[in-house]
């Protein structure tokens, strides 16, 4: 199977799963944004995405994407370190055009993974998981209140968003490069689109997180 | 105009592929700045020979930036700090009085060190042998002008074909990937009608060989293109991916 | 005139008019059938244009080929550095070109010292080369209409040069290398990289193998074959400083020479007019700026000696001198060809000006190559598109950008001129071969720059690539079959015969000797001294006295080499100094050979200029009465003894021999 036994194939898996995850993040932030207009709307969406068959299928696919993305990331990194050989350079300099993020994707990914673990505990484990187990789930708003009522949630989330931003600014154009859609002009365009996309999505997430924190700590009330 | 600098040079010495390597520091006095980097190493070697020591082994041949033989990793850059130039095109005016210059061999599992700064780049030949050609026998060609080729494509193919096979891309890549090298050859043929009939076979064979030889996976950091002495573009890699994916999907 | 000379060697030129010889030859030569080709082994030493194309083509035909190169990959051979282009008589530009005209220009450019039949064949197959290379995917420059572009080159009045940016040699070599790779993958060619041929093995009077040293392990290895082809390039590095690559050497050719292969016309050494001038005594190599620059660049020195003196002192720059005070001496002396005169003429003219005191750099050994006129006419963008990479290369080396405006005098913009000076570039002489490219040793063939055959006393620009590929793709693969056709019953050789034993012992003894001298001088220091002797006494302008001095100095240098050489390290494993020492011994012998030939040839022609033989205007004066022959030098048993001369008379049927004229 070329997707696993060729370097380009493995990268295609990373690329497609990565793009899929970016798409998911985009929907995620848009749904969260609904809460900015009123928690009753947010509840409606939570209701809609409960443990229905379509939501479960979606979650399964999503989880699959995540797992593949993560497994392949470690696999590729392991191979790449091996390819580098045993002796490291005494001195190495990063060319100006090389993005910092591109050389630290695994580290950024691990930060994101940790953040995701926390996030799943705070929300998924209290909302969809109990429903699957046949127990009574928490309401979306309650989960938000519980999570963002803690003072430490926001800084951790911001760090996570930051890591995601770096991860996506490189991952976005890199994905298009890997699936062979780029050329000299489109590399620049994809980089630009990726930058804006990451900034808007992560910006929105950050705004939401800050809003929830302020709201559930009763600092603002609207 | 006659300027001269003095500096320390820290050079990787390794007696053989299986031996333990180490750095040695040498002092260089009053080297004219219009000396090329390799001429500076010649001077150092003459000094070592005078002391009855063995000179530093390094690859070099044409000394005009085209044979691709020279392969030194200088101060953290393959081919040194100049852009678009090979080691042999690097002149001492790029360096400062009193500095320490670090010189290392290419470091990659696929390019084992032979001695000192000399590495074995046979893997590149093997990749080319896997498919870097158009299959036809001498004498079987039609008239050269019977096949018009758009100037744009021909120029782009020429840019890709400028690769000198020095291995700086692999040396620069944190993943030890040879994608820029492979993509340059694949692109040259993919852009020209002569290469089309066996394009799918070529890209699959070359890529398979590249993977087999232990080069890393490309993560699009772009260090290869940034350090390439012939400024081979990163878009070649995308073309290689495209060619490969299409070839595989067509199977 | 040729009646004076009694022919003693057979150049095997086919019968018939010059235009039909090659066709006739091919129609009547003996061939080897496909089943028998599989039984025959051929050694090809060298992977430049000639070597790689020959190895690939012989492999395609079905022979078993063993291919050697000293570099880490066949792609590194020095053909890769050829910049300008490759000639062919396609007449795509409709400017009156033809096979005959290319043939004529080449013979005339070679100062009527080439073999007519060989040159005609070269011109004939030139068109096939372009077809071949395009089919291989060589990205030649093209017009917007999609057809191939051409440019003009020195010594021709038509545009017949095909090019791939300033990297034509690279692209052609990579084309040949790709064909070679295909054969390596197919198992028809075995490639030996980082191997150097040290000795030829002769069995019963025929070349049957070589002893080569693995440059990584230091071990001597034996290889046997039915025929041996050497494609090991020229001997320019005898002069230490040249445009040749550092590794270019003459040892393989010298091994053949010592076994009795004649060495022809060694005095014909090409000095390229457009190199970056020497800048110091630490320099290891000279950099060529492509001859194509002469298409748009104009060569000049100041008219006024005072201006020259100021330039030499660094008080003014070239761009400070206005148009009317510039002496475009090539345009002045040779109005018809101007800056595009052949290389030998341009080089001598530069030397003449510098000798008169008009040199423009601190050493007084440089002239200007100026693009101001072309940039003002066409714009910097057009010029950069044409020569951008050469400008960059020049700037990297000298810190001066020729595309940068430096002054404006009386409304005329002047750009930084390049400084150039002639340097050793190519060697027309080489191992003597007959029409079939076979040397005077049976079964030993020589192709490319390594042989002497096609360029006479001077090579035109863009003809070296043509000759290398012609020999490798289209000539040798045919002619070698004529030799091999009666070898089909000879079984594969083993390498344990007494001839191999002895050859290996000779090489080992030589290596042992080099290691045992343990004197005081490094290889490079002696090589540099050799270079000085050669450049000063056997260089661009030679005299009887200078050549005799050279021979004496070379004898002393050999003494010094034999008694005071120091090679560090050991015989085992890699030893780069030992590699160089081995080559230097042969360079010294080669230097003597050049001097002997130059001393013998009492005339000036092409790359060989004897000051005693010139016209009052300083042009070369040939002596067709007495020197209308190929000088073949035969080894006399030891390096110390002078070689003996055998003459191959030249016969011209198609071309009338006359004085070269580039004035009108």
C-alpha cells in the first residue's frame, strides 16, 4: 500500500488528515461562536450533536483522523531522525526563509495533544461520553461554566491555541504542497491563505475562550 | 585592495567510515581575502604536509561551481554562508578577522563519511539509475526541431535540470530527505514531452529507490531550496508529489 | 608539398571524396552480430562527454562495458564545466550554414593542421548529436515558437551554436550520464567510481586490460577486456594553472604513450582569451568566463599608455575612460570578425597589448571586456538574461558587478568592465588515432579531448562538446566493431596472466618509490614550479631558446621530483597526496613532450606560436612546405630519453590550404 510504504504516501496521509482536522477546527470554532450570541443557541447545537448516529460516525472519523495524524507524525519523525545519521552538526544555522514552525511540528503537535487531552476531559468526557455510556450528559453551558470557571483554564487554552496557530500556519500550505497542488505562485498563495485561516480560526477560539472566562467568572455579564 | 585576515578553523577529522571522528582546530595567518575557501584549505594542507602530517581530505574538482563535487558544511550552512554558490565559489572576504570557522562534512545516514570531509554520495547515482533517463537508443532520434517545446516549459525544465547533484539539499534538511534532488530530475522530464511516455514509471522507480536508500521524509521546511547552490525551487517537490500521486492513483 | 614527407604510419582513411568517406566506411565496415556482442568486453576509461556517451552507446548495442572515473560519480567529469554551447550544421537560422561550411570553418579555425576526413565526419554527425540530445531531454534554449535557438561563436560567420543557458556542457553531460545510467541499471555497464587507471595491459601486442587503483581503499585492481577505450581528457593541467578541473590529469594517456601509443601534436595547446586574471600565488585554478560573452562584450585597453599606467596603479578605473580613449584592438585589427576572432588570435592579441604595457590591472596582465555598449543598446534586463549567471560568478570571485553602472561621461553610461586574460584551457594534441579512432596500439582507442584528431592546431568554440559526443555516440561505436569483429572467438580474459602480474608490479614499484623518497617538497610545490616553467617558456609565445631552457629546467625538475618529493601518509587506504604525486610524474613527462614538439615545429600555427615565425603585423606564419604534417611522438623506453618523431603527412582534397584571414 503506497500510503504506508512510500515517503510521499505517508506524507499524503499526514496532509489529508491534517486538512481534515483544520476543517474540523473551523467548524468547531464557528459552533462555539454561536455561544457568543446566546447560550441557548449553543445548547441547541449541543443537543443536535449529541449521541446521534451521525454525530457518532463523525466523532469516529474525527478520532480516526487524529489517531492517524499522530501515529504517522511519530513514525515519520522516527524515520527522519534515523535518516539524519548518528553524528549531529556542531553548528547549524536556519536559513531566513525557513519557518520556525516547520522545523518544530512534532513539538507543537505534542503541545496540542496535551491541550487536547485536557479539553476532552473537560468537555467530551462530560458530554458525549456519558451519553454513549447511557448516562446523563452534562449540558454544554454547564461544561463551559465548569471549565472556564477555573482561572488556569484560559492560559492553558491560549498556549494550546498558540501552538495550533504555529502548527497550522506551516501545516496548511505544507499539506497542499504534499498533495501536489502547489507551484511557485501557489506556494505563496497557500502560505498567505494558511496564515489568515490560522489567524482567524485561532483568533476566534481565543476570543471565545476569553469571553467564556470573563462570563463565567462574572466579570462581564452579557 | 590587498586585505588579509587571520582566523581559527575547526575541521572535522575522521580516518575512515567506521572510525571515531573529532574536531581539530588550526590557526590560519594572513590569508588574503580574495583567496577562495578551497584555496585556503590548500594552504592549510600545505602547512600540514610541511609538518609531516596528513592533509585534510575533501572533495573538489572543477572549482567553478558546476561539477557538484565540493561538499563542505561551513558555519552551519552547506556550501557556507553565500547564497546560490558552491563551496568552491566561496571567497574569504565573506569571513572576518579573528573568527572561528567550523567545517564539517555532509551529515546524513545515506551519505556515510569516507574520510575527513569526504562523503559517499553513491546513493544519488543509484536514484538516477532507477529511472532518471529517457529510454531510447542512440541513433533513434527524430529531427530536433520536429518537436516544438514551449519556451516557458523548456526554461523551467532547464532550471530544474541545473541541479549539480552535490547533496547540499540532503545536508541542509533536518530530515535527511533527498526530495529536492529527486524532484529536480523528475520535473525536468515531466515538463518536456520527451519524458512523458515513461513519466509514471520513472517517478515511481526513483521515489522507491530514494526511500530504499534511507533518505528521510520531506516535511516541507524548505531548507533544501534555501541552501541549494543552484537555487532549485521548492515547487519541484510539489510537482514530484503530484506526479507520484497521479501515477499511484492510476495503478 | 606533402610529397616531401614519406608516410610511415597508416591513418586508414577510406577511399573516395571527402563527403562520401564516412558513408562508404559504414557501408563496408565489419560488424559484430548481437549474439556475439554479448561475448565481448570493453573497458572505457573516463565518463566525460566522450566516455559516457561511448559507454552508454556500447552498452545499448549489447557489449559488456566497464566504465571508470576518478570522481565520486560519472556526472562530475570536467565536460560538465563547458559553458557556451555545441556546434551543429543544422542551418535552422537560414544563414547559409551547411556540413561543408562547418567542416571548412573547423579546418580553417584549426589553421589547416587537422585531418580533413576526420573533420568532415565530425561536421556530418554534428546534426545527429543535436537530435540525440533533444531526444534525451536536454533542455536546449528555445525561441517562443518552440523551436531551438542558436547563437554565434568565435571563428564562424553563422549562428550554429546550440546552448542551454551558460551550462551547455552540464546539460549534455547529464544527458549522456542519463543514458549511461540506463545501461548501468540494465546491467550492461559496470561503473567504477573513484578508480584511477594506472597502467595498460598488453597481451600479444593488443590492449587487453588495465590496472586501476581504488582511490578509497588504495588497492590495485585488475580489469580485462577485448578492447580498451581511453577518454581521459586533455593535459592542460601540465601548466598547473588552467581552466581544467583539479583532478584532470594525463596519467592514463601517458600509460598508453609509454606502451608505444604515439602522442600527436602535443604543442597545440589552446589558450582561452576570456579567463579571470591570476590574482595571487596561492591560486589553484583559473576560472573561465564563457566565450559567449564575446557576442556582446567588447574587448579593449586604453589608447593612451598613461591611462594604462594609472589603471595599473589603481588611480583610475576602467569606467573612467571615455569611449574615444579606448582601443578596441580586436575590432581594429580584425574588422570582419571583430571580437569574435578565434581563441588563439584573441589570446595573442591580448598578450601583445599587455606586453606593450597596456595591461589594465595591478600586474599589467589583463584587458577589459566591456558590456556598456550592449547594455545601452539592449537594456540591462536583456543582458542579464543572457549572461546573468556569468555576471554573478564574476562578482562572487572579484567583488565587481559588470552589470552595475559605474560612471556617466558626456551623457554616455559606462558599466564596470570585466577584466580578463588568456589562460590554458584545452589541448588539441593528444594520443594519435587513425580514422577509426584506434591508436597505434591494436585494440586501444582514444576518444574526445584525449585524442588529437579533429581540431588541428586550434579548436573553435563550441566544438569540443561536438567532438566528444561525435566520437562517443556516433563514431567509436561503429569503428570499434571493425576491430572487434575478428575477436568474437577470443574468450573473456582472466586477470591472472603474467602480463597482468607484471603490469601490477610496475605500478606497485612506482607507488613504493614515490612513498620512499621522503624528501622535503610537497607535490603541489613541485607542480607549481612545473607550471611556471611551462607558462614562461612553453606558453603563449615560444622561441627556440625558451624551449631549450624549458627542457633543461624540466630535467632538473624531474631530478628534484625523484629526489626531494615528500608524500605523507601510507600506501594503504586513501592517500590524496600519493594520487597527486602519481599524476605529477606524468605531467613532467608531458611537459617535456610539449616542449619537444614545440621545438621541432619551426612555424607558428594555431595554439602554437613561435616568435621567430610571424608576419610583420604579428600574425602567425605557417610553413606548409615543411610542417604540413601531424607530429607523432614515440616513447623511447624511458622518460629521460627524448622521444622520436614520426610524421603523418596531411592530404587536403576538399579545401585549399591558405593563410587564415579574419580581417576581411
